[in-house]
C-alpha cells in the first residue's frame, strides 16, 4: 500500500494520458438533462468529488448513486456513468441494468469484469483502467476518467481535464510537508475515536479520510460537515470526552461564514476533548486542494496501520460479505 500511495502523483499523469487516448462518442446534438454516477467505496469517491466541486460549473445536475437502485427521473435524456474498478460491484451492475431499462446513455469505467463485458456487448462507451490493485488506491484514475467523460458529453467545459495537470506538481513539491502532516495525523488518531469534519464542498475529503482509516488502518472513525453538524451533532458533544480525537480539514476556499462556524465549533468541542487537529489546504484550486488532502490522508492511514500493527491491504471482512451474498 505504501508503494501505491507513493505512486499517487504519477497516477495523476498516467490517468490523464489514458483519458487523452480514449475516444468517446455521444449522439450529435444530444443535451443531457441529468447525470448519474454509480459507484461504491473507492470507486465512488470520484463521483462525490465531482458532484460538489463542479456543482456550480456543470451544465446539468450531477447525482451520485451508491445503491442498487437509481432515481425515478432517469430516462433517455440521462447520462449514467458506472464506475466499478473491479467491474463486478453488484450494486453498480444492478443500477446500470435499471438505467438500461430506462433508455439512459451508459458509460463504463473499470479494469475488466462484468461491466466491461456488458459495455463491449452493448457497444457502450467504456474506459479500461490498469488492473490488479485495491480500488481505493486508484482514485486518481477513476476521478480523471469521470472528468474526461463529462467534458466530452458537454456537461463540463471541454478543457476541464487540463486543470488537473497541476495536481501532480503540487504533490511532488509538497511531499515533505504532506508526510509531516500525515505522521501528525496518524499519531493524533492512534488509540482514539476519530471524528472528521470539513465544510460541505470538501465532504469528499472527510469521506476519503473515513474510508482510508477504516480499510487501511482497521480503525473506526466518523465524519460530518459544517454547517449541517451545527444543527445536530454539535449538541451531541455534551457526551464527549478525551477519548475522541477531532480533525478539521480547513479548505482555503471555505465560505467565510462557515470558517467562523468551524472556529466556534472548535471552541465548544475543546470543552470536551483537548485532542483537536486542524489541517489546512494547499493548491490553486479546489481540485488541487482535494488531491493535497487525499495524499496526507493516504499516508496517514498507512502510518496508522503500522501503529495498529495491521495489514493495510487486507479486507477479509469485505471478501466474506461478498462471498456470503453470492450464496443468497
């Protein structure tokens, strides 16, 4: 896992190269009324990023689906993108079957599996990813292909993918800082109940942290976002204690009002636990900042796995779950 994380900056360049070589075709004059991205876990985090980062730029609503079913609005004016690294994710395959029945335009992203077979048989647009790695280690590939697809479908600006080239340079330039922040984050969470907060536009960062500490570090954490947590979870801190370790991911692009909310929230939480860590974002854009945060989180999850004396690659309980479901 540490080798895969070290390759993250290079994966950005490799993913852009794949996208530039893939030819996608959509019906001439087709104007999509909505976009649905179907993806679970590490294959779905890219969809979460896009649904928030590009919410003000996209020419049509983008909805992320992480279930077996799709919204009732899906029809022949909908673009449905299936993102499943393995190509065998049963929730995503079930959602795509429903999308087919509704006459939606379908695009697949995977390293193979049933999704690739379906796209080949039906003549759907398809992008194949390099195979053989845990899906959570391939987020750069899935996210960048989503950007490419939406650009070609005229949902995003056609040059959207060009804005991603600076992400690799940022991560390489900030590597020492990234690892320092990651070690501090891992130590902060060690033998504590982790609680992750971000603003709404950066929720994908908080989700990524939860997922990586769950899978790589074998440790439970939860996440929430400002301002919504101010209307419920903040009251729950009445039952807090120093067993909790809180992390605020503070974006450079957070609304001033939400920044003030975060500061006040920290003051309140400090009455219950002294373990509060703030990690500030870097980058020229929200996309670059997300990748910066992701790299810190990924390294921290491996450092924490070492402290927890566990294997960051092993996901036996998920394998057991999938095996049990196949018997039903």
